[in-house]
C-alpha cells in the first residue's frame, strides 16, 4: 500500500522538476524500452564479467544523473564497452523515458551485508555530504544517489575516479586523497543505508 502511494508521488515530484531540469520522460514508455537492459540491471546480484563487480542498481536513481551517465557513455567520456554499446542506439526520447522510469522506484533497504567498516565510513563521509546527502540520498538531481548502491560497484567507481580511468573534474579531485581503506569504508557506509537504491523489478 505504501508502495502504491509512493509511486504516483514520485512521478509527480519528477514532473515538478521537469520544468527546470532536463528530465521530461514518460515512465511507462521507459518501462518497455528498458527490456533490453533488464537482462543485466533487473537481476539482483548480477555481476560484470572482468573485472568482477556488481552491475549498478538503477531503481530510484535521479533522472538527471541517469541522463548524464548515458550521454557520457554515448560520447565515450565514460568508458565501458558493454554500456557504450547499450547506450549508443538510444535516442534523446529513449533516454528521457528510461530515466523517468528508473527514477520512480521507491527506496528500500539494501539486502546485502557489507565488508568494509560502515561506522568509519560515516565519519569519512562528511566531505561528501554537501553533494550526496548525509546518508547518500542527496536531493540534487545531477549528483547520483549512493545509498543502497552495491559496495563493490562504489569501490570500483571511486578507484576509477582516483586513477583517472573515469573522468569527472569534481570526483577526480574528491577521490585523489582517499586511501584504499577510506574507499572501502565509504563504500560500506553508503551501501549499508537503511533506505536507498533498489534493483529494478520489471512487472
Ligand atoms: C550486459 C550487461 C548490461 C546491459 C545489457 C546494460 N547494462 Fe547498464 N551497466 C552495466 C554495467 C556493468 C555497468 C557499470 C559500468 C561502469 O562501471 O561504468 C552499467 C552502468 C549503467 C549506468 C550507470 C549507472 C551509474 O550509477 O553511474 C546506467 C545509467 C546504465 N547502465 C543504464 C543502462 C541502460 C539504460 C541499458 C539498456 C539500454 C543498460 N544499462 C544495459 C551492464 C549492463
Ligand atoms: C561537489 C560535489 C561532490 C562532492 C563533494 C562529492 N561528489 Fe561524488 N559525485 C559528484 C558528481 C557530480 C558525480 C557524477 C560524476 C560523473 O558523472 O561521473 C559523483 C559521482 C560519485 C560516485 C559514482 C556514483 C555512480 O553511480 O557511479 C561515487 C561513488 C561518489 N561520487 C562518491 C563520493 C564520495 C565518497 C565523496 C566524498 C569523498 C564524494 N563523492 C564527494 C559530486 C560530488
């Protein structure tokens, strides 16, 4: 019941943003367009082959961030051969619709236990909170939600920002001073939030 109430609310909130931001997709059209993505993104615990890390959770992610991620793959600014191949045929409307569909999923608790030290990660997350929110559920549409994301995906993302394999001026700078322990602890903190991103369930 909470779920059925939250969904229209989330869509309304999304529509509210549409005037100012880019996100103006049709979630229902997005659901069918997401069928080709579901084989990886709608399977709980599904992993990328080499290197092995979980395919990121997309349910409840901000629409504007999803659009910017898809455009970065299309432009080759973000390198991942499989995702570049999956993003390349998407039209602007396809991307808008898929982003609107994904963004409307309500938050839930992440079901997986974490490996890193979430308590230490919380203390280290103070510098991240301005953009990602204190618990990784930040409200700024262009900054990704981190709460409930897979721990090993978060570690991979931070390691890539640090090495420059993933390019983003802000995040390259933020990741630079982090030790491997910091990365492990921060990933554990965000991954273990009681409210966060979910794996898409296609109905
Ligand atoms: C063969 C498996 C596979 C398929 C099919 C696939 N993806 Fe992905 N996707 C991945 C992996 C692996 C990553 C993480 C790549 C990386 O580290 O940059 C990813 C990352 C993403 C991201 C970035 C998430 C973030 O938090 O930054 C988005 C958005 C995305 N995929 C959307 C889609 C959409 C939309 C489709 C269908 C058109 C799709 N994916 C199809 C495997 C897949
Ligand atoms: C000034 C704003 C800002 C601050 C501060 C910041 N971030 Fe980010 N973060 C961003 C933006 C913008 C992106 C998206 C970049 C991109 O498109 O690759 C991002 C992306 C990420 C991602 C990738 C998420 C995904 O789904 O792929 C992770 C992980 C992350 N940040 C962690 C952190 C951590 C940990 C800190 C603190 C040490 C931090 N960020 C501080 C703005 C910020």
